[in-house]
C-alpha cells in the first residue's frame, strides 16, 4: 500500500477532475478516455447499437438509420415508423432507392445519376392535340370548324348529334412508357346545348403498331371504351371529361392511333347540338 494514493470524495466530484488523474487508454475497459473506445452494449440517447457489422442509430422506438460496413445487408438504410427502407443504398453500392427499397413503389438513382420510377412513384406524361391535329377518316368524319370572335379564333372538331362521326389522333408512344399501364384520353369540349343534364356519349378505341409491322393491316382493338358526359348549361362553356383504356396492348415506341367517335345513336346521348372538341390530351405513366 506504499504506492497507494488516497482520494477524498470532494477531490473527484467532477468528471474533469477524474480525467486529470486518469491516463488515456484505448480498448474495452470500463473507464476509457482515449481514442477508439469500444462500447459493449449501447449509447441510449440517441440509441446507438452495434450488432455484428451493423451500426444502428435510432431516434425513437421504430425508426432511424442503419449503416453497414461489410455484411450482406444494405449499406445504408433510413427507416420511418412504417417503412423499413424509406431510403436505401443497396449492398453493391450502385443504386439508391427512395420509397419502399426497390420492391414496388420507389424512385431509383444509379451511379450515373440516371433516375427511374416504379409503382406509385411513376409520373404521368401527356401528349396534347389541337382539333386541327386530327386525321379525319374518309367515312363519317367530324367537321373541322373555326369558331371565335375578336378575342381570338380557334378550331373545333364538331361531332354531329344525329350521326356517329369520327376523328383519329396518331402519335409515337415514348420509349419510357410503362407497358401495360392505363392510358387516359382527356377530352376538352363544349356544346351550344344549354338544357340541364343533357349528355353526349363519346367512345375511344385504338390500334398500335411496332417496327416491322404493317400499318395498312392495323385494325382497332374492337373493344372501345365509352363515356357519357354531361354538358354545361352555359352555351360554349368548356367541359373536361376522360376515357380510360385499361391495360391496353401498347408497347414503348409503338405508333398509336386513337379513334374518337360520338355515339350519337346511343339512347343516353340527348345533347341536341354538335359536341365540339377543342383539345385531346393523351396521358400515360412513364418509368424514367
């Protein structure tokens, strides 16, 4: 006991005083002030734990960040209280996912900065046509007519209230179209009919042709979609309604033709004036 030094409680009543009488050490000792300490359990606030190669930083009971150095799990994972992979860098380090970790609904970034989408993360693209962009078939075409006054003149496609008339709109589907997803055809139209609850019935069908396929042999699907649309009670007021092609057989890069028809002899069509289409917008999901 000759080399022992006795300390009174009032000599070490602060951590700084304890530090002054301790040597710097490393390793796993119970009292460590040096570099590279090893914690055998965890730091509680914020909760930091080390399990194998995983380091978890957790701010609450069910969300936080997981770093992984060399195990087979994700290199980086940020969790929410309901999503275990809200932000995920995959084990190979070549992709970052925001959403559900690359399962169903997510945005993905690769090492080149390229961005792709899946599920509910996919944006909607749109191709717009004016009335004068239509191709009018030889049989029962809608009539292209100019309307307007000193405030501006524009074209409309006029669909007769008594005869089924048609108009075609053609475009090339972009290469990033998500094949098999719905295609929405939005009609912007008006009528001079002012009777409350009067309706016009429009249908839409399509054909799609890939490279090396014969355009002359293309035929409509034969399964048109139909919509019964209520006109405004104000003459010339704009209406906007949509028809949806459900999972059409259309592939990226296909040439697509949309045929619009007014089903004038349908009993539900009681709009007594022309249905005048100002614009047609084709909307679809893209994955990049």
